C-alpha cells in the first residue's frame, strides 16, 4: 500500500518555510492554531524571469531531500523536516496532493499552484501545475490535485538570462520520478511592473525586479494565506 505523508502543523512547521530573497534566504513561518501562516508583501522571485516562464511568490516550501549546506540553519528556521525524517519517497508520479487552506487574499491575477523543483542532470528543473490551481477562499476548504505526467497541465519555468548554469528545462516525467529538490506552493503568474517608467522591455527582465528597481506592489497579490494540512498520497 502506498505511503501517505500528512502534516497538520500541530507541532511546529515540520520542515516547511518561507522565503525572504536570494540574498537573505529563507524565513521561519508563523504557526498558530495548527495553521502555517504567511503574509504579504512577498518576495518577487525573479530567477525565472523572461526568457523563463515568469515571476512568482513562494509562500510555502519544503525540501524533499537534504540539500542545504548548513543543515543546522535550516532546522532553526523550519524545525524537524518530517517528510525527510519519515523517509517518504521522491517518486511523485501520479501522487495526489491534498491541502486544507484558507486566506484573505487579493490574488490580482495570480493563482495558488503546486510547484516541483528537482535536480535533473546538472540543473534544477522547475515546473508548476497551472492546469490544476487551488482556490483560496475565506472559509477553510479541502482540495486535491493529481501530479499527472501530462505536460499540458504544467508550465515550465526555465531560467532568467544569467542563471542558466543553475536552472534549466526538462521533462515533467523526469522531474516527478525523483523530486529531489523542493515542493513549493507558489503564487503565479505575477504582473511585475517597474515603478520607474524608463525601465521597459527586455531591460526589466535583465535587471532584478524588487532589487535593482522597485515594482508596483498594487499589482501583486496581497493578504494572508493559512495552510492547515498537507496530505500526499503516493501512487508508488
């Protein structure tokens, strides 16, 4: 019988964390009443800016295998990673992911979607399940998506112009067969617009949004997300 991973956040974040920026790294998330909570403003992740798939926010992330250089720092921020400690598999092909969630959120065109990051060969391949977004409402809901191997259900994120040594493209079959990096719940796509009207076209994507120039925050998702449970039922 396939194993089932369940995280209820009754005893801390269980290895889940948020993200401040490339420079500042990860952050510890608030846990209250068995809910993991993250609030805007969120970092604009520019690692996949065009010619990649676009910009995103990363409210909730969990590494599926240890890959931090400083494991003690990770544990300080995220607590014991109960996915890794439990020895759960990294074969996510056809797995079912169920969330209990709610939020007071203005998405401004973004959707909450499952994101898979896996090292395939020499690069990390990132794909997000845009064909099966989660709905965020003020009342708690329970929703399930299936990590199908149909590439039409996924959006490949690739890399911005100067990170192709770290991020790349790959088949979703390979990503899910050994999802050895992170599973992430992301807000995507983002409507990134520079505050400075002189920054336009290709220039805005070659620069780092939110670092090299300020962005119009009123165009980005705003509010709070509460994650009450994550359940993953493996097909293999």
